[in-house]
């Protein structure tokens, strides 16, 4: 009959279990289980998750808990990661330059330049005067269009209109001459009067060209080189929208200034460097490379990066029972990005894309209380009915992972396992001689989610859906246009809340994305974030474990972990490794489990091999 055993892999995000029957050196795999990890990996808070994973594996195996004899857990050393986002630039204005409105619902088309005049004073405008009419809330569209037509007949040069109501199309349809009109101006009563203004509306399907171009603004308002430089952030903030209105105020001031983002202190085995975060990700990673191997890092007090690194060290100190001063940062990943920031001093919540650097840091300890975890798991399982169970620490995680990965059909040594997790990317090289080389680098799925949320200005849960699912646009109540251009028809009407919206095609439902960005823009942000984190980290990790840092010396790369199930990350990594002749793909542990269960399966296999060696 053999004895019933379970291998358990306690991970950062999930706990996986593999149930098997051991008869001497023979292994019969029975079932598997997957549950969220409880607590920080490698701590006694994992007990609830381990019990749930064991029960799940036994349930799929069709056996009772009281039959269980041994549980093998991995040597789960805690890994804690932290993220910080440092904005490098900031746009400030002291008087209104951009006017907030709804850029999706304009009327008319073209570019109009004139002096702002109140709607009530339109009758006083002289023939030949070039004006932009500012219409307050509450004025009916029929009254507005009648007044505009009367002024046009008198010879007044109406070059555009700014409306408080949502009436741009209605007014445009009733004017005798086409003019650009913007509407839903939130603070229309605050629009400066008597100032030169420009209104631009693009044709449907197009975006504005003049007001989103610094030199276009210079042409419209007659700016010199210094003024053009100062007003360039306005152009950046208006990029990619269909309509805009800009007012030039003589005392207004627009500037794009650098914010002290703080500095990093990097300590290597033979060098110590200080680098300003504001220099960008490329400079930071170059500095990390110069001090390699990194022994520790700290951030300037009072900055985001300083607080993040201190928090990571404090958390690890609490977990491992040592003072935070004894904890060291093991790796850093810096990524350049853009974040939408509200323009300080703006009239109506205008935003500009500001330069920023995202940082992921990782610290790992070799002093995890795994024996305490094993003892606590044994006590719990005995109370629940497995009275004869024994819980053992089965082996080093990386070695177990390579054992499990080698059960993927078509693999052989030398083989590298890339474990794509939430906080870190781990690599383990299994050489032909049986030796194992490991490396752990900061940054994985959590950082990708953070980058997507920051660049698109959406909440974290929405960013997670964007990361995990393909996109589509609901173009009618019965069809979607997918991000690859194909059309998907629905037999039933689509939910009304997704109509004309970009949606993430989650397995359970269509998730509307609350943003004005197009499908192409969201897709580009998603893929770029994954490339900056997973592809960059895969190459970093592989170069550190590859013999002579030569990727051509690696035969096979097997992708494991939750992120290996992503619909495009394996493709991105495989594409990056193609020039080196490396066979790369998502693992299929035991030919049935996909990229999951490698460590848990390896723990069971290791026990069978130890019996075989003794025999």
C-alpha cells in the first residue's frame, strides 16, 4: 500500500501541496492543492494556509486526513519586497492656463483664437472683433445658438465658444457658421475674461494638433523661446485628447521644475555609491551593477524611497526576530515611468504626465523559523485527526523547484527555473554535474500592477484586471472589438455599463475600465510594464546564474509561478531569449500541473530518491 505523504511549498503569495503514496523508492502522485499563503512566508502565520493546502490535496486524492503519515515542507526563507514611486518633475501654474472640460463631447471643428468675452456682453462686441464666447451654466442651448447667429450676422468674428452646460453639439448644429465649441467646463465662472484664448476641436477619431504642440502654442500666442519653454508642460498635458481650450494670462506663469526625489546609498562588497533617484532608472541600475554584489541599500530620510527601504527592513526584522539594523537589502530594481499628477495652481484639476522612478527592493533572511513552522503544523494536523503525522523540513527550495521542473516533458540539464512571483523573480540553475546555483532579484507582478495603475491613473484592483486580461471595446450591445482587431459577437446583449467602454476580458465577466485612454494606449502601457519588469529581471537573473555569464550556455529555461500563467509574459521572455538559442516556455510539472506544484512535487521526489540511494 505504501504510506501517504504530502509535499508543501509555502510561497510568498500561494501555498501549494502535492499528495502522493510512497512505496519504498516508488512514487504514485495522487492529487494537488493550491490556497493563498497566510502571513509572511516562513513564519508561524503560515500554519492556516498549510493546513488548507494539505486538506485540498487530500480532497482531490480521495483520501482521509487520518491516513496521512508525513508532510514535507520547503525551507521557506522569508522574502519581503517593497515599492516606492518617486516623482521627479512637477508642473506648476500661478494663474489658469488650461481650462478643465469634457474633451469627449465638443462641437464643431477647427482652431479658433480670440479674446474671451462673457455671453452677456456679446451684444456689445463690435463688428470685426475676434472673440471666444464664455457661456455660463443654465443658459439654454437655443438661446446660445440664436445669440451666436445674431452676432455672426452683425460681423462679429466669433472664433469659438466655451460652455458650462453639456450642449456643444446642440449649439454647433444650430450655428450658421462652424466654430469650435467645448462644453462641461466645470468652473466656467472662473474663466478669465478679456484675455487671449485658443479653442481647438479635432474631427471625430482624431486628436488636437496645435494646442498639444509647444510650437503651436508659441505660434498662437506669439511666444518667445523662454515663454515656449515655460508653457511646454501645458502642451504635454493636452496630448491625445479631442478638444482643448487654453487662456493666456499676462501674469500667468507655468514652469516645469524638478523635485528632490531623494538619494540612494548603495553598499557593495568593494564599493559604496550614492546616487540621486532623480537621475533615472538607467543610472540607478548602472550604479547597482558597479557595486555588485549588492550588500545593502538605504534611502535618504524624509523621502518615499527612504521610507520604503526602512519599512522593508523593519518588517523583515520583525519576522526574523532581529533588529532592523541587522537586516540588509539584497537587490533593487528601478524602472522609469510616467505618472499623471494634478497641475499645482490649475483651475480645474488639470493633469500632466510627470517623470517618475518606481523602485522595488527585496530583502531575504536565512534565519527563518522553519522548525517552529514545522512543529506548529504538526500540532495542528494532529489535533485535526492525523495523530501519527510527522512534519519534516524537506529541502532547499531552489533544488526542489528544479527537481519538479525537470518533470516537464522535453527538458534536460543544464536547466534554469525562473520562478515569477509577486514580489521577486527567482532563478535556479541545475547544471549537468548536479550542482544548483540560485539568485533572487527584486520586482515581479506587484510592481507591474503598480506601474499600470500609476501610468493610467486607475485603482489597483482595476490595474490588476488590466494586467491579467486581454482588452476589448464594446462597440455595440452585441459585439466587442478585441485588442488584436478581431470582432467577437454576443448572442445576448452586453451589460449596459460596458457599452462604448474599454473593458478587461476577465474569465468571469467583462470589467469596464474607468479611463478615457484608448485600447491601444492601455495595451501599450500593460506590455511595456511587463517588459520593464519581467523581461529585464529574467535577463538579469539568467546572466547571474549562467556559466561565464553567457546565456548560450543555458539549454532550457522553465517558467514557474503564478505569473507564468499570464497570457503574454511567457511570450515576452521567450522572445527576449530567442537570440541566445535557449528553449524557453511555461513549465508543465509532471506533465499535468502546468507551472504550479514544482517545489511540492520536488519535495516528494526527493524523499523517494533518498530511499533509493540508501537501498
